[in-house]
C-alpha cells in the first residue's frame, strides 16, 4: 500500500465509540395499530448515514422503506457474524468482542470478551463462524514481528478457547504481508500476499498457507502460477467453500491497492483448491472476459456454484483514498460452468460492504448504495442472468451506505 494514512482515516470513520441505545427499526410496511414495531427477527442491517453508524433487525427487506437514522442501535456492526439468533461484533474501539441477542426490538447486548485476553494489544480485522463450532478472529501479520494475532472463541460458552500469534513460513525469502483464513474440514486456509516487509518485490504466484485447525500447526505453502496478487480478500474473505467441498479463491491485483505496478498487469482470476492443493487445471480469467484492466474488490458466494463479485474497471477508480467513488459492477460468476455475466444493476461502491451473508429461497440479497443517490436492498435471482433481479426496500436518509446485511435465522 502507498501509506497507512488512508487506512487510518477509514478506520477512524468506521470504528467510532459505541454508545448503544436500543430502539426498534421502523419499516413503513410493518406497524401495529398503536404504531409500534412488530417486526420479527429475520435480517440484520448495518448502515452509515452521514457517517454515523446504526444497525437493526427487520422482517422485510423486499419492499417499503427502512428508516435507519435514530431507530437502530448506534454504532458499527461492520466486523460481525450472526449465529443462531445472536450477533457477534468486533469492537476495536473498546477492545471487545461483543455478543448481542437479536430481538424484535433490536440488538440487545448480553456479553463481551476483552480482545486483550485473546491477543494483547491486537486489532482484529476479521471474524468468522467456523464449522468447528467456534469463532475465529484474526488480523494481518504485524509489521514489526511478522506474526498474525488470532483468537478462537467457543460459541457454547462464549469464552476464549485458544489465542496467540501465528508465524507464517517465508516463501522465496519473502514474508506474509496480509492474510485471511477459512476453516474447512480440520484445516484453515490463509489466502495471503507475500513480499518484502516494505511491500515491495511482491511474489509472482498466488499463495495460500494451510494449517491444521484448531491447533494452528503444520503449515503447508500452496502456490499457483495462474496469476499474482493478494488472495486474502479485502473487506470480504478471498476464499470460500462450495457444496462440493472445494475452495474457490479470487485475487486482488490493483496498483491502487499495492502502491506499485509489480502485479498490476496480472489477470484477475478465480482459482480452485481441491484435496488440499491448487487445482492447476482450473483458472477462470475475469480480466480476459472484460478485455481491459479490472480488479475484484469483494466477492460473495451464493449457492450451487454461483458467486457474485464486485468488479471495478481501472477507469472507474479516481483514487484509492475515496472508497465511495470506487464504483463497480456486480458480476455473476458461475464457478462450475466457468461463465461470467454482468448484471444490469446501477454501478455502486460495493467495496463499502463489509459483511454480506443473506441467501434464502434461491435468492441472493445485496445492498446497492449509489454514490450521491438512493440506497436499496436488491433481490437477485441466483443464476437468473443479467436482468434477474428486483429492487427491494429503500433505505431512507441522506448519504446512506449499507455495510452489513445478514440473514439471522
């Protein structure tokens, strides 16, 4: 990256102190005779309105208008996950991982763990619910030590099960600069970016480092020559699993991200990890489809081999520091049949979405916040083609950006 200045500015905006006051979320279509909210707990929405954060529960994201400002819990749920009706938020401002019960009247805080118990002084960037019945928290490797802080929280007891710092092996004399892991069948696969500690001389292959989980032992370096760049993802995880048990992964090659041109000419691709290693026979070249320089900022898995990716043309990015102007197209990726379809949705800064996990009844739901315009939840028919979508609930207020949308139950 060019400097830490931009990142500090962004995190300052994203992680303001949480002063939580709880209200019900107002949906114009959901009210009782006395005007009180009667919504069930179906979805969690987190949004920024004029750079103030709110998050709330609602039963309807397909129609009407969602009133955010002054109705949700005040604060940020950007780094979060929902499990069995509970919301878990990494609150870096207060150094806590917090547990909320998601009720009809909004999120109610029920417990918290000090992040210092997990890794002293750690700032956690990612959280995931694993197939091992726990939460895994992590960040990028620390610049000074090169080690990555992590913590494992047991969901049944909401206590720290394991914690510490992960030391990654060097690759060709280079160190791991950024990492984000996915737990799958007793392993954790860390998509990575390798280079010199100064973020120069970036590795020319795609790299993933696998460890046994939850012991975090026996590291194994996986390499693919399909392209170069970061396989960790940025807001979202760069690796996800499909129903087949295989892992699919995309890379980030933008020169705006790295602050240099070393891998900017490498293609944006999807690759596959099968049976514990890269499948060299599988490369889905997204750049070739567009015929011009593009980068994938975020991608989300839906179902049946269909993923959705935020593809940004280089010409649409004025500068890295202004994320809200990094407008991109939502693209449907058929991983199994290796096809790419650009949806005819309005362009939007999808890079602002931190947490998106909302799939039900054959539909994928995503917020579309047009820079300087409207914000709506869109219902996308999975594998429905370029026009297979419907505009859903509108989010009222000025300058609205939805950064969290999760299915609760």
